[in-house]
C-alpha cells in the first residue's frame, strides 16, 4: 500500500489459524492499521491482492465482512444515538436475507428473521456482560463497555477471523484484564483472532504468536519469548540500528518475506 512516495505496507503475509490468537506489533507508523484497512476493504491496495481461505476478496468492506472477516477500530465507531441492542443488530446485516420489500411489507418471513437476529444479539450481549443494558444508548456507556460493545457488533456478523485494533487503548488495568478474558473466550469458540496492540504485557500474555511490523514489512514472527528476545525488535522499538542480517535470526522457522 503506497501513499504517494511512501510504501506503508509491503508483502505482509502470515496465517492465523482457527482458535488461535496472533498479535501484530510495531513502532508507531509501522503500518499496522494500514494493513488492517487493506484487509477489510477500507483501502484498495496499490499492488497485490488480499485473500482469505483461498479466495481473493474484493476491496469492499461489506463483502469482506460477508466473507467472514470482522473488525473493531482504534477509535471507537459505535452508533452513539442507537441503543446497545440496535448496535449489535447492525452487525447482523450481512447474515440476513430479507430485502427492501420484505422490510416494507413486514411479512412473516421478515418478522421471523428479525426475531432470530434479536435472539442472537441478546446472546452476544450476555456473552460480553451487557444484556442488562440492552436499551441504553451507546453514548452513555462507560469507555470500557463501549469497547466491549464494538466487539459484540463485530461478532454479530459471525466471523471466522476477528481483527481487533488496539482493543485496550485507554483502559485501566481492570478493564484490560476483562478484555483479555473476553478475547480468550472468543478464541475458545474456534474463531481466529488478530490483535494490534501497544500494551506489550497484554499482547505477550494473550497471543500464541506475535508478528512484528517495521516500516511496513514483517520483521519477525514467533512465540512471545522469541520475539521479546530478538535484537532487531529491541532495536526497532528503541530507534537504534541493528547491524545484523535481517534474515539471520528468524522465529519459529519464519523468515522475513516467507509466506506462512
């Protein structure tokens, strides 16, 4: 992904398996959110393509969501004047088949689909612990609960891969711990999770593997222990040069640029 003369993301390629949590870290400006935007159709890649489960995805967010990829945002993007329940129901739109005429006529098929969507939305609100606030406006929720609601809305689309962009940003330690437990519960449902986060303690406690982006390229990928000990990662965060060969120390058999 290029912006003028700046290449923000180049040849980033790795796998997130079902029931696995993978972290994506890197210094500010490394290209992490740009990578998410390319995956989800918000940006059209300058070159190359995005594929999911062997299928090339069109760069349109609603089609990416329909294919099975959902996301949250670094800056919360809830519908502030809609209720908690209504926000989750919005996430169901790619999984309902009722069209305009069905909605206008409000026949038996529409009412059945609407009831099924509401049932599923309430199940998700129970899952995140907000069922008792179903009729509250989203804008009136505390910050941590707004974050959880955004995750529930993403889950409403029944994703196979969930992308979380800094889910603990601005949270206190108690809220961060609750988010960690929520992500573990999502993983236990068999959903693949890819997380961008600057809280290193959170990311290393949470993830099965961690990939590091530096200047738009994957520097290294491996277990938390291997990544934390990698001299290139340390240098990247400290802003210091590393004189070694970028490919000489790779984690878990993963080399920079090798497809996984």
